[in-house]
C-alpha cells in the first residue's frame, strides 16, 4: 500500500502547510506548474517525488521533469500530465492515446479547479487536485491524498489549505 499526496499548480509556493502533508505521504506527485525548482527540491528531500512540467515552468524544471509521466504502482496504471482535460473534454494532444491506452488513474492540473470524476467510457478515474499555490483565480488552495492498495484506489481526501492572501 502507498499513501499518495497529489498537488498541482504550486507556482513557486511551498509552505509548512504543504510540507506537513508531504511528511505524512509515502510518495508525492505533482501535476505541473511547479514554478521554481526549489519547490521540487524541498519535497524530494523528504519523500519520493514524481512530477511533470506545466506551461509556466522554465527550462530548469523542464529539464528535470517530463511532459507526461506514465507508470505502474501497486498494480495501477497512472498517467500524469499538466494540460490533460477531463472526461469528455480531454486535451486534443492526448485524446488518441488515452482512448487507445487508457490508464486506471489519469491526473492533470492546469485548471486550478479541484475535480475527481470517473470516466465510464474509458473506465478510468480522473483527478485534478486544484491548486496548492497562491497564484491564480482559485479562492481555496487544495490538494488530494489517497491510498493505492493492490489495484484499489481508496480513502480519497480533499485537503484545503490556508486561504490565499
């Protein structure tokens, strides 16, 4: 079993509120728009870290992290990308691939809108953790945490962080 902390759109912001949840996870996944590389470096010092770059990320972040991250964990196929869309509105860049080879768990960021939605057509779970950073139109900073245990995704929790100032 793995305890996962999922965040996105930190836009160079990391604080004690985020790090408290990092400490409680087995792995941390970031769905892009990391911002400054030191955000990733601080998390990597504490826990295993998987991430993709987003549209605001500079060449340093893009050199370290891919556009798409596909992997298997605990028997679950996972695909993380920053601009991926959501069920019935997937981004055109990934549309053919997600239809041909859907993961069990599809994760994207970018919208700053927290969304967890099951795609019955493709038999996959879509997650967007919203935005953990302070930049953007969102009013509440959010992350997700969940467990993956023997092909089962369970105990999903929405984490609301301190409001943007």
